[in-house]
């Protein structure tokens, strides 16, 4: 679900490590992921996890209905 929502750049398309998925969750919480930005904090990660949890039921419904 994260791969469909947040597209990877060309530089990060090879094997995706766990840190890239954590960055994707942070981006759901409004982290901009610029090269000069510090690592995301607890608040940003919490917002991203809440948003991901809110979207999961809708994603499940669509995938059951359409395959």
C-alpha cells in the first residue's frame, strides 16, 4: 500500500531498505524528505501511522472488490 501511495524516485528504486519505508510513513505525516531536513520525529511518525491506519480499511475494501 505504501508503494502505491508514495512513489519512489529513480535513485531509490533498487532494493528498498526498512529506512525507506519508515521515510514513506513519515511522508504520510507531512515530512517533506528534503536533503537538508533532519530525521522525522515522534510526532511526524505518529501522524503517518495514524493516517496509514485510517486508509487501510478503504484499501482492503477496494482490493476485495476489484481483485
